[in-house]
C-alpha cells in the first residue's frame, strides 16, 4: 500500500467518524427539543389552575433554609438580602455565610441588620473551615436571618457550613447576586409535596439573564434585552440550555446538573452524601454524587426541573471574564466526569449511567475537541486538494442554517411559554442576534473550552476572579466579586 492509498484509507475512515458524530449531535439536539416541547406543554397545562397560596398557607409546607455564600459582597449584600425577603413563603430562614471576605461585608451586615453574636447550635457532620462567629438580627423583621462569619475556604466549604447550621427540611443554594422571582420557592417546593412512588431529592428552575434589566426594591421591575452584545448572545444560549436541554433531561431522568445560581435540595440526603465537594464544578458534582448515593442504596428517587423562569443572574459582559468562566466550566465538567467515571453504562445507575453521563461525556465535553480536530482535518484536506471551496461553503451553510433554526426554535419556546421578553423589539433583537452568534459566541466557546481542557491537564484548579456589570436601578447598585 503506497502513501496515497494510506491517505485515502485514513481519509475514508475519518470522514465517516466526523459525519457520524455530526449526525449524532443533530439527533440529540432535535430529540431533546421535542421532549422539552411536550414536557413544557404538559407542565403548563397541569399547573395552569394551581393556587400556590394553598402551599403558602399550608402547615405541611416544608421548611427551607436559603444558603447564600458571600465573598467580598459589601456593595451588593444588603440589596441581595432585601431581594430574598421579597419572596412569598412563610417557613424559611436565611443563612448568609461570609467566607473570609477581605472587604466590609461583615461590618456592613452588622450595622445594617443590628447583628449580635449568638450561641447558635451547629451540627458538625460535614468538616469545614473554622467558624469565627454566628450572628442574629435584633430587628423583628429579620428574626430568621443568620449570618455566619468564617475563615475562607471556598464556595463549597461555605455551603457546607450553611448545611451544618441549617435546621430546616430543605435548603436552597443561591449565588449572592441571584435575584429570585417572588414565587420561586413556592414553585420549587411543590414537587417535594406531591405524593408519588419516588422521592424528590432536588429541584431546579430556569435561570434568566439580568444584564440591563432594571432592579427596584430587590425585584426585577423591567425586563430588557442586554445592551452588551456578548451578554445578549448568552440570553440565546441560556434559552437553549434551560428550555430545550435541562427540561428534557429531567423528563428522561438523566439530569446531572442543577445550576449553582439556584436549586432546592433535600438537606438530609445531601448531608448523607457528604455535602459539597471541593471541586471546581461543585453544583454538577453534587448532583452526580447524590444520585449515586440513592442508586447504591436502592432508593427510588427523582430530580425535578421547573420550566418557569425563577431566577435572574448576571453573566459576563467582557471577553476576558467570559473566558475565565467558560474555561472553569470545562474544567469543572472534566473533574466531575473523571471523578465519577464508574457510572458510565452501569446498570445500577439507571438513566444517569445510560443517558445523562454518556451524553455529557460525548456531546458536552468531547464536542469542542472533535470540532477542533475536524477543523484541522478540513484544513489539511483543503491544502492537499481533497476539498473544494464550494463543498466547504455548502457544509458551512448547512451547519449555520441548523444553528439558526435551533436558536429560532428556542425563541419560539420563549414566546409560547412564559414570554418574559414581552416587547416585540426585544424579540426582534434576539432573533437578529441569532444570525451573528455562530460567528462570535461559538468560536469563543470553542477556544475557551479547548483552553480549559489544556489547563485541567496542567493541574489548574483555580476559580479565577469574576466581575459583573452594574444593575440599572434607583440605588445605582454595583456588583462586586462573586463565586460563579
């Protein structure tokens, strides 16, 4: 076999691998979209006549601790607490965990809420960094506010402290700049109250982007499409991810992530599973480990996903900040997948082992690597006159049209479900943005995904500093550093 025959054989083999992989991606996205459409339709029909005030007034409603890890949040912490206290729920408390902030976070909390040191009992089932002091408010309005001042240990350590302090049945973990919808807890605890043959161990909801929105008295008073083009493209990305991805995976029982920006969990199950691990992607790792715990103990369980937009959060508006976030997401995904590789196609782990994990491994993690190799391979073929320019343009056009079609479907999902972007010009802006997103956001995602893979292989386990834009509201609030 001469050199030309070897090249032809390799080319024949690689052509079919890349084509098969591309068809697999298209099939997965299309299938998930169809499942999501039916799931959302069923959810809206089922819940259209529900009076959530019944849950609000019910003595059977589970108690909830809202855990808020905070690091250098002096500019926002008061506004964030006011936002939490605007929710509609009765049986809850708020636990702010000051994770060794170096700014005025703790002093500002003490002054604003008239905090005093308290001998509060702690369940130390999960090892954590040392707690310096626990405070409670002397203001009657904030009698259920607990502030824990501790040594710096990272987000996972701060959440574990919150678990040790909490006495409630469930806990909600949120980021310090998350803006909750008033009925967020009502809708997230409802699955825990419904009778069934499977125990609900966690529930998540749709996250929306707050960039350029107007915040007033702790609530989003005016919803706007982000002015920043990078943030606007992430709106489309979040629509696809939450409305057309995670909703479907919850229905298929293959969901392995609930966003760290907002999620409700069965506290006892999480503690029995060991609490939060000190990983880069602690939110994803927790779900996988909790599900493993339930499977290994042969308990029937499920994870619910509420398609309602229940939480608003800021996203990066600069390329540098976006890059650090996406690189960290890639490293977090790799760390979780490698730590729990034993569930891959294992019957014991049911849908997570046969659907969720393989999808995340083959599609979410490997896709950028395969795409990068495909680009290099296409360049090689073009240089050696195996590809013509018309063929390249035709292939690119087909991929581009599919991406545009998929994004258009996600916008239609938004219009025909909860319609948060009610102004026609906002929908038009989003749709026009869809035409340029593949040329800007996708290459950035590809580059920083590859960068994250390389950084992980070289042992990078750092979070990286994150920054946020200023909210538009009357108090001219600025956002500080945060975990993300």
